[in-house]
């Protein structure tokens, strides 16, 4: 979810992809995957022959190739995953999401019931529990109904292991570096640590994500891909400049983030992005807000296992792996020649 109103409090700089040339980014994989799956107006728009969604595959490959083409190094960081495991640091936000999903499922059922009524010509008795009235739903507008159903289905969407594994497989075929955040630690925390670490053989130059939480974790630079006025733009936050320009320190920044509202605690009422910089010093945090210590947790980066480590493998250079990827894509009804052309634009020397 990120920090509410952060970009209205701290205005980012707009950059272009070419500005990232020869830099290395730590990519928050979960954020990219959610974007990939929910980017289309219809969430079930692309599937393979068995009905399995494939939209995320297309987006991931495009993202990987665009970075390679722009000479941008990549380290993808996945959240820890285990059956029935949820992050204890996000329980408040996760509870909200569960409620939103439950409400969305009820709305979907109500909308589909009305669709069925229209088809059969029968109308069931409306009860106080119905979530839509005739005025809410135009019985003669099937397209509007489908649009509403799809909007609610996006709310109910949950990332599954197959989507995550598809992403890891693609990264392995391209020899792109990836790792999994340790249990109990957010991926964006690890991404931020990669921009400041002295414990590893590499340092990332920026974190690539849509959420700004990574700045509160100490990321030196943060790059966001967002829509502005209908167009995709890249926004850049530079932590040192942000702090010095606003005459604040990291403790202040974290307090401001907590006041505005995050995944970890409720926001402070009647304080928004336009007033928080003026008011934050005088605001007393609630006990619940004071309990937020996730931003300063210690983590041992040396215990993280890296797949396709940076500087050990040249990306997009193993023809055998790329052919394996093309075979897999073809089995999922992708146009082999089209993707092959895109890959050869990145590395014309590949014998594929």
C-alpha cells in the first residue's frame, strides 16, 4: 500500500529510463508481479490452453528485456512465502485487505445474481442484505456489469505460488540475479539494505518499486513507475536530497510516514500531506504508532542465498536457457518468433 499522500508531501523528480544506464536496481518482485497481474482492464484477459493466466509472463519478460537493453543491472527480491504465513508487521493492513476482499466477493455474487436474473427473466426478492439496488445496476447494460465485476475481482486477487515460480523461471533463463527476503523481513527492507550494504560484494544504486516505504528503510534512491495524466512516468527520490531540502533526518522521515499512514499503523487523524511537514514535530504518536519498529530492524544479509549472482554470470547469454524459455512460452500459446525477435534485439549474437 505504501505511505498515503507521500508524493504530495515530497515531490519526486521525473526521469527517463536512459538515466538509469549502467546503474543496478534492487527490484521489489511482489510489487512488479501485482502490477503485471492487475495491469489489464480485464484480469482474466490472457490465458494458456488450460485457462491459466499468462498476462504476468508477458509483462515480466518485457520488464527484464527493457532493463537489459538500457544496460541496467537487476537484483529481484521476493517476499518470503510459506503456506499460511503472513507478515506480523503488516497485520493491521492485512486485516483491512481481508475485509475488502470479503466485501468484494459479496458484491461479485450480487452482480452475477442480477446477470442471471436478466438471462432467465426472473427476479428474486431483494433483501436488506443485497449490496446493489436497481438504481446501482443498470439491468440493460451488460458491459457496465462486467466492468463492475472485474473491478471487484481485482480486489479479490491473491498472488499465488505459480505466478511467483513463473517469474523465477524466467529470471533463471535470462540469468538475472534474484533472492528471497528472510522470514519476518519485508522485501523492500532488503532492497533498501542493498543500496547501503558493506556486507556483500555488490551495492545497488536504487530500489525499483511503486511503494515509497523503501525510503523509510533507508534506500539511497527510489525509482517508481507510475501513471501520471494517463502516461507512464519514472519518478526518482534521492534520500539525501529529500532530507536536506526539507531539513529533516531519518527519524523525522519515519515519523512523517507513520503519521500519514502505512501498512503498519493507522494514520493520525486530521493530518494530511499538505500539513504534515508543518505539524509533525508537535504531534504525539499513539502507543500503536510508537510500536512500529519495522523500519530499523537489523538483518543479516550474508545469510541470503543469491541465484545467478551479479558479476558471476552474463545476463541473456546462455542460448540453451533461452531456447528452454522459448519452448516454455510456445507451450503457453505465446508467439515464439515475436519474443525471439525481442530477445535478439538485446543480444544479436545468441544462436537461438
